[in-house]
């Protein structure tokens, strides 16, 4: 029987989980989800249509459904035994910690792809010691936990550059094929290096333009920078803003992904609570919420008035 996976589509971590799943099982169907509300909608449809009957196991990675849906799963013996949730977002740990869901695994130490890799190794014995895949997961972890900066690992950073260049489906297909060489070290090919250079050049131009469009606002000693831009640029813009004294928190409004991203830039300010205020969540230094009419109106009122 095939395997189903719902994963976060936004970054190398969520996509890395799908790649691992495809590498581990013969038949895998995946569904990409933008955010928690997108996951809730798609998972609910899936359950209501009894599509779960077609699958042996259902993984949900790098995301966690809302409490209502978790309760619905928890009250259904069959679903409860079939679904496994693997996530690492602190806001999801907080929302589930009062409950005792046996199918929810949230661990803050590693990215979802690394947690999923360890899970598959432990429970399914499917991923054998494969050097390339293991190193790919390690790079994904460095990227997703922002540790690549401390150790200055640009290979990890360039997973995201390649994602921007290839697009979501292109990234999935490319790495599913590339990671077939079991005993080699993970290394970018000349073609990949070329894609990275081209993408970086293009991003540089767009970022220079974005920098000029940021609107700054100081509220209670915290400097906010607000800008509308393409979702792919939320992280590279926050990198570029570091050491810019005008900005402690970046509020990045991405209409193309219907997401508002919050990034802590300077002064160690946390941004999770802002996202929670707007029905979102995430990590202390990087969080997000849906960009809908209501949130947009509130953000404009609070930060652009
Ligand atoms: Mn992640």
C-alpha cells in the first residue's frame, strides 16, 4: 500500500522530508501545504473523503494541524494509528503540550527533515547508512536552524538558492534524482554551481530594489522595517539588513505566498509572539502568519500609521 505525506512547501526542510519519503518507500503521494490553515483544509478534505483508506501510513512533516483537527484524529482509533506528525516549531509544541497525542512528535533540537530521517531509520529501518543522503539532511538542518551562519556553510545556504532557481517541483525532482548515488560525498555539480551563480546575481538586483522600498517605524524602542516583496526573498533580505541600525524586526509581506514573515534582525528581539498575535506561529527568531485582508489591515494600522 502506498504512503502519503503532507509537508511544508516553503523551504528545503519541508521539501527535504518529501525527498526522504520518496527515497524510502516505493509508492509515495505527496501534498504540499503553504501553512497550517492550508494543511488543515487539505487534511480535513482527505479525511472526510476517506482517502486515508488508500494508504498504509500518513506522515505530516514540518507542520502541525490545529487543535480541532488533532482532536478529530485523536478520537478516531484508525486515523490515530496511521498518522505520524513530525515537527519542530516551538509554537506547535506550546499548543500541543497540554494534550497527550501519541501520534505527535515535536522536537526543537533539529529540523523536520533530520527528525524524519532519524525516525525512518529507527522505526522503519529503511534508510541505510547512505553518505550522500545523510550529508544532504545535515545541510538541510544547518540551513533550517540558521546554524549555517555560525559555521559559514554556504553549501547549506545554497540549498535555498537552488530552490529559488528550480522552483518547488523542480527542486524535489532534481534532488530525488541527484541523491541516487549512495556512496559519494554530497557535492554540487558544475551545473548546480552555475545555477547558484545565476540565481545569486538575479537576487542581488531584486534585493537592492527591495532595500529602497522598506518603510521604517519605531515603536517602543524597537525599529520595524516593513516591505512588500516576493516570498523567496524573505530570508536574503533579512541577511542583508543585519547591522542596519534602522531595523530590529523585519515584517515581510509576501502576496505571492499569502504569508507575512517576521524576522529578528538585531538586538535579539523575539518575533514568535507577533506572529501568534496574528494567528500564526513559528520560532523565536523567525515566524509567520497568513497574509489575509484582516491581518494586512491590522499590520498597516499598527506599523504604517
Ligand atoms: Mn522546518
